[in-house]
């Protein structure tokens, strides 16, 4: 991969991973409600899921998902349903003690699985695969396996860094949010973000 290609990949990854989305919203919510340590599981699950998703895309599964309307809508339906369920759980959490009682958390494998039911993630993986894995500039790449490995390392780094950053911000707000109705307002705002994201996924 040339320096120009690598620089373009870094800029692309920065823009896509640090912009608000379901992953970063959940990282913030989990850390604000449960603390940074308990949010780390999700922060690690995201890059793990992304790496598996990129490998699956490289093997042709991404083209199948986006090329077959029934599969595409199936992924959308599961992803939207899961985000709406998380938004509902988040909106009901009014106090830190209540959050612990309600078990508002996402397991490691749920975090990994979330990447596979996000149609935006599939489209993003296909874009990266087409732009940096199977092609080198305007020509077919002679080393797609090596380029896929490079892309996976870069994506895993950015996926973890972005989610950890959002989680760190959430954890720093934890004490402030514990006072009065602040946590309720904060959680419901994030729940709205998840609902809007779910609605947006239906249009992709």
C-alpha cells in the first residue's frame, strides 16, 4: 500500500469511526451508567466485530448481503430491532442504582454481533474492500490478502480508539450525571440518538 493510499485510509477511518453512531453512542451510555471498566468489554467487542466483518466481506459475504434484497432487509430488521430495544432500556434507566438493577449492559458477543446487523457497517466494509483491498489505485491489487490484513489492523485500532474515547467522556460525566434528573435526561437523549440511527439505517 502506497503512502497516498495509506493516508487516505487513515483520513477515511478517522471520519467514519469518530463520527457519532450506534457504537460510539453505546460506548458513552455504558460508561456513563456503569463505569469505564464495565464499558471496556464493548470497546473491545467493536474492533473484534469489525475485523470479522472485514474478513467476511473479503470472502464475498458482504456482496451477498447487499446483493440479495431479502438478506439485506433481514440484516436491517434485526439491527433496527436491536437498537430500538437498547434505546428502550436506556430510556427507562433514571438512576445509577436502577441501571445496575436493570442490567443495562451489552455483552461482548452482543457487541460483536451488533457489527453484523448494521447495514451501514456492511456498506462501509464493502467500500473499504473495494477501495483499499481488491484495488490498488485504478488497478486490481496483486496482494489482496496482505492489504486486507493491513486494513483490518488499521480499522481495529480506530474502532477501539474511537469507542474508548467516547467511553472515557461518558465515565468522566458519571459523577455529574448522578445528581438530580441529569442521568435521566442524558439517557433519554442518547436513546433518541439510537432511535434516529435505527431510522437512518432503514434508508441505507
